[in-house]
């Protein structure tokens, strides 16, 4: 704690001379910026015992003349601890006045000091910048800082919100207790987001909440991000094979798009619709057809074909066509050789 020690009021040349010799010590927190909800002690030292029991009154104001008072509290005793429940205004000088009051309610000494300058309640640390910020990880970390507060009304509890700039879809994480947070879910690659943080005090007032908005967008560009929309050759081909009774379909999407994946006979007649069907036709960027916990191996059974048509019947052995369509991309066709069952 830092202390502001002032003797008798008369020693300051201020009006209202005290009636009993004594010393007032205001012990303020050393934080810079000054806390939004500080706790501190005021000690009344060497006052005449005849003035007991005494009380201490503390006022905080935004001006030296104490015309704009934002806190006023009186507590009994010579060493009371004061604390604010309502947050002090942001980015303002805070002046502190402590008065000792005797048993008859008469002020017998007053001390004043500049407590400090409050900062913003909440501010963005990273990511920040004047243009789009790129992340290599699908689970980026976010960092913000908040004004120090005492308990109560603290601690701060945070809400982190991410909004896709294209769709305006927002996802939020609640109940965050730390000011450094790694997002717990994979975000979509090649997708631009905006972010903001809301800080609330569970023991404070609704007006004491704060919002900070990231100054720029950010984009997820992981090292394994898809750079091209592509349909791969199915495997195994021909099938069935010793390794699998079905054949697997892989494709990559560079951007969110509408997708159709169908199986045709050699004359172009529709045999089986894979997408839409096993998956929605509106898909996000990414790699499809792999095992869900891997990115470059295995076969997702939802995108595997066992040789049956949409009606559930097994088709004759022969050559079939796998047709892939994605908005804004050329149609791709791969040949499938089905050996029959």
C-alpha cells in the first residue's frame, strides 16, 4: 500500500481547522492505473482519547473541489477498511478525502490526496491490428486486460464472442475467469471472424459491465488448410477388395459452398445420391472423407459406397461415374470399377 499522511487540517491551509491534534494516514493501493473498485485503509493516529469513539468518513471525487463526489462512506473506528462496490468512472483522476469525526459528530481532522488515475475497464491486448490478422492454429488464443477490482464486487467474469464476418453467425464462450483464453474448439479454416469480450461483475451492478471489441478481423489459416477444392480418386478401385468391401470418397473444399456428390451409371443415369444425403449440401471449408480424428488417412464410413443404389438394391458389376459439383468450381468426374457382390 502507498500512504498519504496528512497532519492537522490547519497544516494544509484548508478551511475547517481540526479540534484535536492527530494524524490521518490514507493507505491506497499501489496499482497503476488506479483500481476501478479499490479497497484501502484509513488510520486515525494520535487523536485525543476524549474524542472517542471516532468514525472515519471517506469521499472520492473527480475534482479537487469535491463537487463531483462518486463515493461517500462512514465507518466506525480508527483503522477502518473502505471498499467500493460500484465501479469508479473510467479514465479519470480520483481524489480521496478522509475525515475523522468525534463522538459528537464533529470533524476533527481531514486529509486529501490524489488517489490516482483510473484506466479503461476492459481493453484488447491481442490479436489486434489495423488489418486482418492470420492464425496458424484452429484454436487461437485471445488476450485482454481489465481494471483491477477488489473482492467483492469482483472477480471479473468474461464472455468471449466470435462472429463470422460472412454469415454473421456468432458463437460464445461463457464463464471465463482468466484474461488469456485459448478457444476450446476448432474454428473453420479460411474463414474471417470478428471478436469481442464482455466483462461482468457477479457481485456488481449491471452498469458496471464492460465491452471491448477487437479492432480488426482475424482469419484461420492453419498449415493444413485446404488451398484448393478437389475431388480425389476413390479407393480401393476396383472394389470390393481384400482391404475393404466398399470404396471411399475424399474431397477438399477451399471455401464454404453448396456441394453435390452423386454416382451415375455409364449412361449418366442417377444411381446413388451421396450429398445431399449423408451430409448436408451446404458445407464449410475443410477435408471430407477421412476418419474424423485424422486429416490425411482412413475412410469416413459416411462417405463410402458399398455398391447399392438409392433403392437399397445392389447394382450390377461394371463401370460407374462419381460426379462432384461445388459452386464456383468446375465439375469433376472419376471412374469407379465395381466388381459386383
